[in-house]
């Protein structure tokens, strides 16, 4: 593996973003199956619906098998990186630099553990849907297990977050130039919120759906409040102190946060409609999705403006690939995934696009997805430590 002089030679917590990126890319591939294959009567494609569609014609077979192969490969990379990351975090906690790391604002990077574990549950759910026959028939038994898993991860996240807040209370830790790195906890709580929202939207048992609904709302509030408070505090500092090139990717962290909060909000609306009979219609879900996409556009432009001044993109991608470089993967994934929801759950229901004109935004999204995959492959070669060679 060819390496640059600037890439870290040992594991640091931000390398967990590589694991997260692989999980996000798995989800991005699943979007094609979710929106472009028929699955009447069920909200998501399953092994059975995919088999039926693949058998319908040769082109459908090629499409389904190609996406399945991609999901299998990138999910395997994700799961291997999860094991590698957990081992790396365990070793890092016993390293000489851990105490100083934990007592600084950088200690928030340890929130990558519950963030990645929540993503892993989502990836396992996708693998089950796509490859396990009859799994959907067992959904009402599986949803409580998924809720329990997300609950345990949420407890871990809350304890970790509170412990670090206590560590930083009245401390003099210098966070100048760190951009929006303090949004890490918001990212984690948002990922957990969307996990809870899946059971809320897809379970037909009111208790199960209700627990998912409550959990999703609570964690969504956590994510929104932390992200908003940090932006209000940090934005003036960014304008006066600037942003270090290595921290440039944090300016786009709000993009994937907006994606998963937007999907969580959409699922809660679907839950209200399907489980409790609320009249939601097409306009409200479309408005919610477009609202969160607008937030993405704002933060993309903000990050682009700063990177034009500090050369952050060039620094992270070509000059000095490093663990922080992987913060650039999730924004690409986030824009793509929410973009797919906007096309199929906002623009199409409102008749803004039809079955022909929708391919214009879809082609743009495809280019974005391919570029994100390309960036991920490049960073895996250039920005990973030596220990990752065995993954």
C-alpha cells in the first residue's frame, strides 16, 4: 500500500470514519433497490421481491445481481473495519497520549464507537433483507431485538458524552481552528434516532412502533440541540480564528446529520399514518425532506467557501491524506441518500418529475455516488495506518 509521509502510522479514533464510510456506502447501494425495484405490500425490498424482479427479465437480473454483489463486498469491508476499529480503540485507550486526548476537545472523537455500532446494525438489517429468505416474515420478532440493540448503544453514547462533558467542564482546552468537530455527538444521536425510527415506521404492533417512535424523537432532540448549540457558539470563532485545513471536513458534518434526521422525520410521519391513522398526505413529507436538503445545501456552501480559502480539500485528499480525510466520505453519502428520498418521496409524489424526467437528477446522484466511492478507495490506499493492511 503506497503511503504518504503525512498519513498516520498508528490508529487514531478518527480512523473509525473509514468504517462509517463503508457502512454509508452500503446504504447508498441499497437505495437503488429500495426505489427502483417493485416490492408491493412491503415498505422495503426483500430477498423474495428481489428474486421475483430479477427473474422478470435479463436487464433486471443484471441490475439486481450487480447491486447485491456491491452490497456484499462493501458490507464485508465495513464489518471487517468494525472489528479493526474496536481493537484499535481498545489499544488507543492504553496508549500514553490517551489522557491528554480525553481531557481535550478531541475526546469527543470517541463518539465514533457508538456511531459506528449504530451504523453496523443498519448494515446488518440491509444484509438480512437482501440475502436472507423469509426474514421479513419474522420482522415483528426482530424489531424488539433491534430496538434493544439501539437502546444499549444509546446508553453507551449518553454515558460517553456526559463523561466527556464532565471532563471539559471549566477546562481551558483550546478548540480554535477545529471547525464544527463538536457536532460529533449530534451525528451519533442522529444515527441512533434513525435506527429507532425504522421500527416505528415498519412495525404494525403499536407497542413496538411506539417505543421506536419515542426513542427516535428523544434522540432527534438531542441531535438537533447539540448541533444547533455548537454551531451558534462555534461559528463566530470560525470567522475570527479560521479553520485548520485538517478540520475542514467537519464543516460538512451537518450534511449526513441532516440526511439521517430527515429520514428519521420521514419515517415518523409514515409511522403516524400507517400505525395510528394520521392523515399525512404528500405535501408534509415532501416539505420535511426538502427542509433538510436545504440545510445540506447551506452547509455545503459554507464548507466550500472555507475550503476555497484554506485549501482544506486539497490538503485532506492530495497533500496530506489522514484519518480526518474520511470525514469527506459521509457528506457525499448523505447528499446521495437524501437526494434519492427527495426524488422518489418528494418530487415524484408532487408530480414535479415523472418516470422520464426523474432520470436527470438520478444521473447527477449517480455521478456523486461514483465519485464518493472513488474517494473512499483512494483514502483507503493513502490514509489508513499500517495495521489496516490486514483488514
